[in-house]
C-alpha cells in the first residue's frame, strides 16, 4: 500500500475536512421533514432567549423589592404590586421555557424515527447498487458495518447539537448585552475560562473516532463469534465439538483488548475534564468576588448583583454547553464521514444497453475468457472457449476449486472477465441492459437462499413479477417435485419456513433443495437455466431423475449443470471437465469415455463405488 493511501492518512484527511458533513446532515434532516426542522428552529430560538429575559426580570424583582422596602420604611405603606407583577412575569417565562423544551424533545424524538428510517434506506439502497466484489472485500464490509451501526442516529444528533449550539449562542448574545454593562472584561473572562475544556473535548472526540475505526474488524470478529455461539444453524456443531469455551474465550480476549483501550480513553478524558473544569470554577468564583465587592462599595445595586451572578453562572454553563456541542458535532461529523464514505463508494454505471442481440438463438459463447479475483494472484479461469446453443445442456465437472462456480458468476455478470468476452445472441454481456439480461437467466447456486418467508414466497422469489402468483407456485412446485411434502405441511404454501419467526417450520436439506428447484422452474421466461449443485443433498437417483425432468421441461432452453455425480452429468448434451481454471476435456459422455482421460477415470471410480 502506498503511504498516501494508508488508513491513518485517510483518517487525517477526514479529520481536517470533517465539518463538511454538517451541512449535508442538516440538508438530510430538512429533506426528511421541513416542518419539523422549522419547528425545531423556533423552539430553539424561544428556549434561547428566555433565560436572559428571566435574569433581567430577576433583577427587576430584587430592585422592586429593595425599592418597596425603602418606601415602606418611609411611609409605612405596602408597595408590593410592582414586585408581584414581575414575579408573575417570571412565572410565565418559566412556563414558556418549559413548553419550548418539551416541544424540542418531542420534535427531536419524531425526527429521530423518520431520519433513522431514511438513512437506513439510503444504506440498503446503496447496497443494492454495489457489485458482489464489494461484499467480498473486507475493508468495504467494515465500512458498511460502521455505517449501519452508528450513522443512522448521527445526522439528527448533529442537527440537535447545531440547534443546541444556536440556542446557547442566542442565550449568550443576550447575556452578553446585559453583562457588557457590568464590564467587557467579565465577558472575556467568561469565554476564556471555558476554552481549555473545548480544546480537550475536541482532541478526545478525535481519539474516540480513531479508536472506533480501528476497532471495526475486531467488532466484526466479535459479532461473528456471537453468531457461532448463539445461532441455531451453528450451535449444533459447536456443541458436538465442544468448541463453546474456546470461542467464548476468544470473545472475551477481544473484549478485554477493546475494553482496555476504552478505559484508558475514558479515564484520560475525565481527568482532563476535571483539571480544566477547576480552571473554569476558579474563574467563576473570581468573578463572583468581583461582583460582590462592587455591590458592597455601591457600584451596582442589589438587583444588578443578582442578575449579574445569574448571568455569569448561566453564561458560563452556556459557553461550556456550546463548546461541548461543538466538540460533539466534530465527533458526529467524524462518524458521518463514514456514512458518506460508504454512500459515495463508486458503483458501476447502470448500463443502458441493448435488450436483444444481433444473432437471435445463437446462445452463449465464451471467447478466450480469463478471470482473476481481485486480490488473487492466480487466475480462477484461463482461456475458456465455449458455445452453448438453445435446446442444449452443458454439464461442468471438475475438482473443488477448479473454477466451475466462477464460470457461472461470469455468465450471470456478477463479475466481468479480465480478458476475453462472453456473448449472448452475438452481443457482449457488457452491452446488454442489465434487467433484460437478468430476465433471461435463472440460477440456483449451491448456497441458495433459504428465505425465512412462507413456502409460496420461497418459490415465487424465482420470478419477481409473479412473486405472489399462487397458481404459478403450484406449477413450479410440481416441476421441482416438491408437492409431496408441501401438501403434507399443515398450512401448505402458507407455511412459514425457518426458525427466525414464530411458527416457522424447518425443512430437511433435500426439501429445501426441492424448494430451490421449484424456484428455478418459476422463472418460466428465462432461457438460460443454471443448476450449481443444488441437488447435492438428494440421493444420486433422485438427482438424475430431477435433471432428466429438468431437461424435458427446458427443451428449447440452455441448461447448465454443475454436479459431482456422473449419473446425472452423463445426461447432458455436452460435458466439460475443468482443471485449474481451464477446460481439460470436452465432449459427450460416450466420447469422453472413449478418450480414456480424466473423465473416464473419475467415472469408473464413481461407478465402482456404486457397485
Ligand atoms: N470470491 C472469491 N474471491 C477470491 N477467490 C475466489 C473467490 N471465489 C472463489 N475463489 C477462488 O477461485 C477458484 C475457483 O473457485 P470456484 O468457486 O469457481 O471453484 P468450483 O470449481 O466451483 O469449486 P467447488 O466444486 O468446490 O464448488 C478457487 O481457487 C477459489 O479459491
């Protein structure tokens, strides 16, 4: 890695440009709800000006009381009306401030929900536009995890802090106007007293962010261990091999490492916070003494003293609240940089390609196709040449890791060839419009998805346009030989599958595979059908039956089958044998047997196994 690209440098750059995300966060909140944003601003304004008004009314009360006391001494008549009016006014201001605070809290809570949903949608929508290789890249995956974990609450946090800052700034300006009369120096003192705390806050929030970024891989490891220790699909093996204690220990070791770092940061942050807080307290009490002595010598009235003390106290807490808000904003910005880093991840341009090829019915051609996975130094496929015509079936055999699945990933454009090209009906796959291309392909991978939905939807997932087509489900289930067990389920096609949700029913491996096959049959319009070992959990006879049946129902289509079972493979029109990413042998079952090569060898081995 070049030094310029190191994570440290990226982070430094982010720290510098970190405030650029504030505006975008506010934008996001505004777009989520203009009405609520305006409501927040109004409530903030009211909550901002009321404290100064209260301090001022406080002064009026004290001065009115002192004046009333003096008049009472002179004429023995009670003059309490003015003072009581001011008391009433202060009471009303208390109500106003309470209402403004409640309005702020309510609006923030409502916005929080809306914004969380909006940001999560942005994250998930982005995930849809990424390529498979993004998901296989651990660094990118970290970004996604970080974005999902933190960022959905951060934009509002940032906006709330911006408003808190505004509220404090408004309060402070109004305090400043009143304090100025006492002494401009008092104002300066107020600001300087709180400054050291701000610098410390900003530094520590930066440190917290760096820690958060560095931790991501460890946190992912911890999450993974959690799924191993607490998810039904893993627990079986973990129990039987008695791995629980080992995994728990790993989990704890990661925690201890992370906890040590957190503890150190918390302790440093809080001790610095205390030390710098002492400075602020000293400043405050210095000013207190100053105001008291000015009152004793009669430079200011008792009412003014009350007001200044209040202003000073509230002013000081406003300054430190603003500074904390600023450093908090800095922290939110750092976290948000994660979100935008993820959202700005480059995605391949949506191809506005063609929807038909120049040579209809030409089928699929691989021309000198080679492919290397990003980050791998060995090619997964090298110089593949193939032609599959409509109405023909191709079986791919080869040892583990020989490149069979990779070939399918290229054919379905999950990856693009690093060399050569793949044509469908005479048109390069890259030039096809994505949805037109995908409509023509139906694939069931060996690790097909077991949707925790009802049976029918698990089948309907094969054709998005007919997702809820109940007649379609039944037809496809019949073709996938799945009807016998579906009919036995209490709620038939409405049965919830999997264990994640209440009442879910778990199926056997073979039953799931039948569901997956039915899903492939659901894709009636697709003319390229690919089965990548989805029948491995069935016995050899059942697999052969299914493939035969599959071929009969896909007569004018192209069918591609990956299997390790020669009893099925032999049924295909053409067979290729792959080794180290290359096609080593090709032909029909009979011609390959005649060649006496690897196919013949493997076939005989397997046939002997069945004897
Ligand atoms: N996502 C990936 N990233 C990097 N390398 C990969 C990836 N997937 C597969 N490979 C590598 O590419 C090679 C071919 O893998 P592929 O999955 O195509 O084999 P396969 O023939 O389908 O194997 P199997 O019979 O075990 O399913 C292997 O060496 C594998 O390590």
